[in-house]
C-alpha cells in the first residue's frame, strides 16, 4: 500500500484496532468471570463431598468420596503427574497426549510442569505432585499477548496517522504560502506594468508617475520583507496599534467599492492607540489579513468594517469587526488551521499566518469572538510600558 494511501486509511485502521482491543478486553473479563464462577462451584462441590463423606456412616464412604474428588479434579482440566521421591511416575491425569506412565514423554512433561510451577512435595507419603495451569489461565495469557500486540499496533498506527496529518498540514501550509506570496506580489506588479504601458503609449509621462512607481516599489519591498521575517525571531519595537490601524485603513480605503455595494472602513482608536512591543511589518501583515477576510465576507454586499484599538485590563486589544454574514458554527473550531477556508477560491492560509504572527511570534492571542451578527476578530497583546530608564533617556 502506498504511503499516501496508508496515511488516508490510518485513522480508520486505528479505530478498527481500538475496537479490536476493546473486544479483547471484554473477552478477557468474560473468561475471568466464568473461571471464578466455575472455580467457586467446583470448590463448593468438593467441600460438600468431603463433608458428606465424613458424615456418612456407611462403610467405604470415605473411599467413594476420594474417588469422587478425583473425578472433580480431572474435570477441572488441570494436568497432574505424581511421582515418588526417586522420580518414578506413579499416576497422571489430564495429560496433553495418550501414553503409558513409563513413556519418556511423560518424564519430559514433568520437567515442563516444574518449569511452570514448583512441585508440591509430600514427605510423609513420599510423593511429589507436579501440576500445570488451568485452561482459563492459558486463554488469558493468549488474550494478554494479543492485547499487547494490538496496543503496540494502535500506538504505531496512531503515531503514523499523526505524522501523516502533520505532513499534510505542512504541505497545505507551503502551498498556501506560495499562493499568498504570488497574490501579494501580483497587485503591485500589475500596477507597475500598467504604468510602464502608459509610459510607452504617451510622449510625456503622466503627472505624479514617480510617486506612483515609488509607492508600488515600496509595496513590493514590504511584501518581500514580510516573507523574509517568517522563521526568524520577531523584532521588538514599540508599535502604536492606533497608528497601525490607521496605516492599514489608509491603504485599503482607495481600493474599497464606492458605488455598487459600497463598503466603509473606519478606525476607532485614542490617538496613536495602545503601544505594544512587536514587529511592525508582521503586525501590519496580520491586520491586513483580517481586513481582507472581512472584505471577502462582505463581497457583493454593502457593509462596514471597524478597526478599534484600546487598552483594557493590562492588555492591548485590536479588533476587526464587520457586519457581514459571520462565521458558521461548523468551521469555528478549525478556522485558524492551514487549508481551512469558507471561500470558494480561498487557500486557507491568511488566518493561519495571522495566528502564527500573533501567538507564536508575539506571545499574544487571536480569537473569534461570539457575536449576534457579523464577525469580530480580537487580537490581544501585552501592553508596552516604558521603563524609568527609557523615560529619563527620552
């Protein structure tokens, strides 16, 4: 079976093995219960036989009782071999083969029984009793071995399934990263091509061309720096979340629909807003992803998006709120995993990258808040407070 196909079937294999392990456990319990019931019944019958023989006044009752007890012992299925002190076999019962007492196989079986259980020596009678295990013990031993083997297979299959899932997640992440890079680079590149065509088609460059080209080049540089940051420790610079929200809003506002299904984007922040320590490039990227997510939710509809930045309970909170259709309950649990998307043409990488930037790189928290309408994504980061040394220095 190919590795990829085995990875797909691994969860089903694990589930089947777990059911098998549960079945073996139930079978073990049933055998143990039956064994104890049968043992209690046998001991009761033996005790009653001894008591009845001792109470019977008829001649020969004791001998008859001993014969009956012997039958009961044979019915238990316990292999028993009796020898004298010289090692000669004088009696045997429940042997696994048919052979006379003088057969060498009986002596070999005696040695096997002694390895399994130490013999019982009766010095007054000059006899040695060699005995084996009850059939139930052998069955339980086999079941125990099967349970152990099944458990090992379950663990191995579980590890393989987990590694396959992680490998598939990494594959989705890398594919999404490549698509995200192409998507982010595509906008300024398309704009640059448009300006080049205008230069070629006009005898004189249009007014402000240099500024437009510089803006698109700056955009390309910012995109390149974003991907360069991945896998490296995030910078720790003071970042005003109000300023960051204003910068992102300023970038998106000229690109919002104004006539058909207009969308408004506003910022709610006290001045520069609460300050945090972080990487401004990565934080801007994370916020842009949330705004893009809100725009996609409002695609084809009028609506409003609000970026609010406030300090609360010792933390800096940055929210992206929209009045779109919201997020369905069936995808809330896996919304931030790579490859999970509610958009028909989405790649499922934006929210996963945003969560990694906020939580892994900045020690913050990204959550989807419960709202009656629309969606509200909350970024919570530790507040940055200047030390007395920094205040004196400034």
